[in-house]
C-alpha cells in the first residue's frame, strides 16, 4: 500500500508500505480521506511537536475510512462501516514509525469494548475515539468531525457557557469550530482576531459578532469597545506564545485565558502588567480521546440537523499524489480545512 512518510529533515514522500495485519480485536480500514492538521502535522514535519522524535514516520491522524475486514472478536464494527481515526499503530517494517499513520491506503481501528469484556485493558486510548459515522456523510467533509469534536470537548473544559463573552485568536479550522460551537451555546459577544481577510469573512458568516485584524493599530481599543470590562474568556487557537500577554490585556477580572493552540516553543516571557489582578491561565492542548468520544453523538446531531455544515470548513480536496499542493494550501492560508483524498 502507499503512505505519506515524513523524514527528520521535513521531506515528505509517498512510499510503498506493508499493509497492516489485524488481530482478533481489530478491524482493517480502507482509508478514504484524511484531513491535514494545521497544527500537529506541520509540527511533526518541522520537528517541533513536543514528545515526538521518531522518524521517518507515516503522517496523518484525521482519517475517515471504510471497514473491509474484522477480527474474530470484534463486535463494535462491521464490514462497510464508515469510521473515524483509523491509524497505523505500528508499521511492519523496521524503517518506519507511526505519526498516527492515517495518510495511508489502509489502517486499523480497535474494539476496546470487546477487549474490556474479555478483561483486557491495555489498549491504545485512541480506540475510544474510533467511532462510526453515518454512511450518507461525504467522507472528505466527515474528516472535519474530528476537529469539531476536539474543539467542543476543549471548550467545555474551558467552561464556556451561555452568555460567556469570548475573544478567539485565530480563524483556522480550530478557531472557526470554536465560533460555531460558541454561537450554538449562546455565548457572546464573540470576537475573532484574525489577520487573513478571507478567514475573517468566514468567521463572521459562522457567527462571530465582531472580527478584527490584530495588525490594526487600534486592535485592543476596538476589542474593548465590545467588552469594556474585558472578556470572560480569551482563547489562543493558534499556538503563539506572545498571545498570552496580549490576552491578559483583554481578559476581565476573574476571567480566563485559554491556551488551545500548541506552540513550537515551550517557554515564554509572560507580562501581566496590564492584566487585572485576578485571572486564570488554563492550557487545554490535548482534549482527551475519552472527552472527544463523549461528544460524538452531539456533534453528529448538529450536523444532521443542519446546525453545522461541514462544507463551511472543508475548502479543498486533493488526491494523494498531489499531497504537496494540499500542504501548500494550508501554509499559504488559502485553504482552511484541506483534505487529502486517498481513495476515489
């Protein structure tokens, strides 16, 4: 099978890989599509994803695929199911490692419920989020479900509620997902800070009350016009450490600065001279797979009812052989959620 491999120098290559072999608790998945993660995938490529140093690695973790074979003890999946987050737990060759490995023609899901019934609890926690999606969904668009689930579980850990005043730094797939979920929860006012004009326009369409260019000289004063006492919650959705200090200038007394985006730099000089006396700094950079799984049906209901349209996020689909075009679209910010179609 073919898969997209990243090397330590950042080079990306399509290479022939061994097809995964499943055990009795696993199902084999033919990967249909995989979204390019603006954060994790690029940090692995650039060699600055915290805790990851095993190269060459098969890249990708936002997959949608179809089950084509099931192990003898699998009961949670059946042949033909459309599933999220199939991965390569390992690559059956000494040369390669797994960077989750979803940019490959075949991958694996595990039936943790069947394992637990048999007293086995030593499974990968990602099994919890390997879930079935409705067959009528377009596989390319369905890749966006993963981001929407991660973001909803993250917002709930930040304590987002009705009437929470909110400022979001960034309007990529994560920031736009935050806008959608916050609007549906009745939060507001919702302000988005985003330098890219096209993304600002998209954020407004998805429910932001005010969108601002952080490069404008009066950015802070414009934001304060919306929330004169400061915002209940200010979120960095992109992973730029300097935004912590900028956020502290905009948060209200007893408010919260939430750090969702993962920075390549793991230290910063934090200046709270212009912050209120009381505030909370909370990092939610790894929404757990159990949290993600818990909101699965809620996100599907939002899609089924039309409250969220996946097409609002997925802007480009490229075939596997044109993967570089997809990564370029993300780098240039011309694309929002860019999907690599692995099977036509």
